[in-house]
């Protein structure tokens, strides 16, 4: 563990992927960076572990080659609802299923190589106008980044808790020792829940249950997905079920004074979009540019722009979650016109214009009416 310095340009509170990404982006701009977290690597989190092509591109802008970390590539997304199914490949590139612990260790190693001062096992107890209280002493900092997750103390300390809207769902993850049976990431839709299946290795898949019911667990819902249950019954789980909260949250502001928020502390979209990592990578690049310019209002504007498309896509997918009849009709319509689903997927990964997406939406609406 690196000892805490007396002062630093940027003090990052939180050592998960968001904090490490913010630290790496700031170091690439020449800032002296200190990062502290009460945990010790590698840090795990219950998540779907799928990274979209735009997320891989955003990681490369931080100097991270995630393909070199192992994992398992997937070529697109598949939606399944009962007997209906539709799949499409990404228009360019591939996605990557990567264990969260492998991602975290890769980012830690990159931060060490970049010269970030990493302080693990450190308790941060507050912030002041001069800096950060860490292990009961003040570390002076010109800038402070809160990357401490959805329940962020930094957000509360900075007075940034005010939201435009907030909703929560619950996710439970388990890995299974089975070779991936599809070249796609699969989303299986059920009544009030989804199964999110991502290949993460040649002999392992990640299965996540997402629902609004915090009491539901994978074993409760698998009988409602007989094809998935049949496949998984031949395999053994490689770990215990791990749970977490997935929030849809948009804050009124993501900075105040010399404090900025990044990652889930700065707001989030539902995990079903698979956009969490892409967002935090893009936010980190934007934050570093604003720090270099000395103007965090630039970060506020860019943060809003970055989040607009994922938030819109999350709202669309949650609409499908809440209205089973609409979802069933939409997926049957898409199954008959896979090119429309391909257009939706292209929009999801930032490779289609809003105008083209609107045309696709109108064509989908017409097909649903004529089924």
C-alpha cells in the first residue's frame, strides 16, 4: 500500500473501476493523483460483466486494452421472451464478457504503471475546502472526485444528493461452469424479471437475475425459464449468489466547488442496458478534460450529454419490463424483421443516428399494429 501524501492535485475517493478510470484519465493529463479505498484489491461487485463495443473503445481512450485481459468475446445481443427470440450482431466490433475481479486487477496494475498513488485499506471520513480527511489526517487536494458508488458518502458530504428522478431494482449474480452456448449475450424476459446471460470464459457463463422484488433469487425464477434451467442443471455454480442494487438515478448536479462525482455516485442507469462501464469510462475522460481546463462546469455539461442516450434506452427497456403484453408483441414483431432489432442495437452502442432510430421505431410500431 502506498502511504498517503501530504498533498495532491486530485484525490479520488473510491477504488472501483470508476475511481481507477478517473485516476488514469487525470494522470494522462499530467495531474498528480491519489486514490484511496477502505477495501483491498481485487474488488468484486454483482454485475452482468458484459462490456459493449463502445465501452471497449472508451476503455482504450484510457490506455486500457480489455481484450488482453482474457474474458470471452460475444458478437451481439439476443432477446428471448417465451417462444419468441430475436438476435443481432453489433454493427462494428464485438462485446466482451470479463469477470469483474479480472477487470479490477487489470485497472489496478495500469494505475500503478501510470504513477497513481494507491492507498488501500484507508478510511476516508470527510472532505473539507482544503482536501480529504483520510485515516484521521488531512491530505490537501486541489480537486476531489467521489467514485464511491450508489450510496456515495462523498455525494452527501458535497450536498449533491438532489435528484430529478430515482428508482431501484435488484440484481443477483452467479457463475456456472459451462461452455457458452451462444455467441450472443442473452436477455431472457419473464414476468417482472429478466435473466442476463454473458459468456465470460471458454468454460463459464455469468447469470444475473434483475427484478423489482428484492426477495427473488435465481433458484426461484429458473423454473420460469425452462431452456436456461435445463442448460444450467448440467453445470455446477462456481460461486455463491451475490446481490446488489441497480438504480436509475439522475442527479440535478454532479459537481460543487472543487468536488465532482463519477460512476454510480454521479447517477446511473438500470443494469439491463449493460452501459455502466462505458458510462464511467466516458465520464472519466470528460472529468479529466475539465480538471485540466480548471472548470468543472464543462464536466457537468458533458456528463449530461454522455448519459442522454443510455438513459433513454434504459427507459425503453424498463417499459418493456413493466408491460408484458407490449413486450411480447414487440419481440414477435422484431423476430419477423431482425433488421429493425439490428437498428435498435446500433443505436444502443452509439452507431446509429437518432433520425434513423426514429424511422426504425415507426417501422416497428407499424409492424406491431399489423401482427
